[in-house]
């Protein structure tokens, strides 16, 4: 017990030396020492917070030091005996755009947040404090309010259900996380040809879909590209979160996935550059022809055959 008290005293002393330089008498800043009597839990745990290293730096100005770096000048708050209305940045009372502005004072230089103001989250008034808990984070990194998947499931309940399907990406098992594919602060993805912006899907190398970060054998470039993969991407055939069908396919039988495009509609399907496709020359009522990938094994692209044969 004595060692614990000694360690605690050492931490508070370290924090005091680093960030508690008293402000000038005419300054609205009081220094973090004034916060400790009423907020002992936050003061005791602050040294564990990633913000500790940046707000106790030597030579930091009062507005960038300790508690007041985020909450603003606290002298009036202390003189009033507390109260959320007397602190400039009481985050529980702030509007979403105000929370975002407060956090971006420091975090605007991060390239991963370059698109945050036009992201789907921001447009839906989901801002930093909706997902992050600055003082009481249970996450090992990023100060998340909970395990990353649970934070996302709080709003995306439909995605939670998809990850409970028989065939799925292993997010619930901890093998991967939502941010492996999505950038919650806004991705660089452009508007698709249908006019819809991708759901903050993070791009991989060479502006590729994030699927290619793991499925490198599908990357290419290929001499003969499959139009569905090249134009519409992986989701033209696969359900990325989870599916009742093997290989995360959108339909239970392979040939029905293929026939969504290769259906003879217009000049596409039966003919491609004047060459008949297999759906034109094969009787799809015959079970022998229903597993298209038995012959067309290179459906993601081929360097040998334009029909994606072996």
C-alpha cells in the first residue's frame, strides 16, 4: 500500500512539474493544479493518457498545456466553484461541430483525418466524443470508448448481424477490425459511377480496394480484366461483411451470380467484342454447366485467356 501511495505521489509530482506552471495573474488560465481538487480521478489517470505527452511538454503555452489544452481557460470555472456552464469547452454541452473544432486544433495535421469534415460520420453528427472516451477509455489504443467492433456496432446493428452469418470476415474473433477496411474519419474514395460515395472504404495501394491488402493474388494487373472486378469491384459478386453463401457470394449458386451480367441483355452477356460467351453456347439447364468456375477459373483476371480459362 505504501509503495502504491509513493508511486501515485510520484506521478502527480511528475505531472505537476511538467504541466502545472502557474499562469500569470492577469491570465484566464489557472493551470491544471487548480483542477485536481475537484477532479482527482482524471488527475490521477492523466499520465496514462496519450494527451499527457503532448500537453506537458516543456515550453508549452498555457492554452496548450494540461487540462486547459482541451477544455479552455479555467480560472473563471474555478472561481465559480465549478459548473459546466463556466468552462469554455464542456464537451457534454457542445454542439457536434464545436467538438470537432476543439479536437482538430491538434489533430488536423493527421493525413488520416484529412476528409473528416465531409465524412459520412460528420454529416450524421457523429463526432470524436461519439466514439472516443478521453478520460475513461477501455481500449488499448486510440482512446476508444469500447472495443472497436462494439463501438461501430452501436450504430451499425445491421453489420453486426452480417458478421454473425456462417461465412464472414473474422472481426468478432479479433482477427481483423473495422478500420482495416474503413477509415472512420473519412476516406479518399471518390464518387462511384452510380453517384453514391463508398461507405468510408479505405483505399489500398494504387487506389485499390482494401480487399487487395489481404487477397494479393487477385490484385493484378491482368492482361485480360474481368469488367465486373475492374468497374464495380469486389462487391459486384461478394458481400464483404458476411453471407449465408460460401466465399461470401451474393447468391447461393455460382452460375446465378454470373448470370446477373451474362444474361444476353443488349450486346453484353452473350457477345463480348464479337465473341460469344459461355452463357450463349451452354445450356444452363444442364447441371454440367452450372459451376462456371470449373472452367473459368481466373474470374478475377487472366494473363492467358480472355475467357478466363485455365
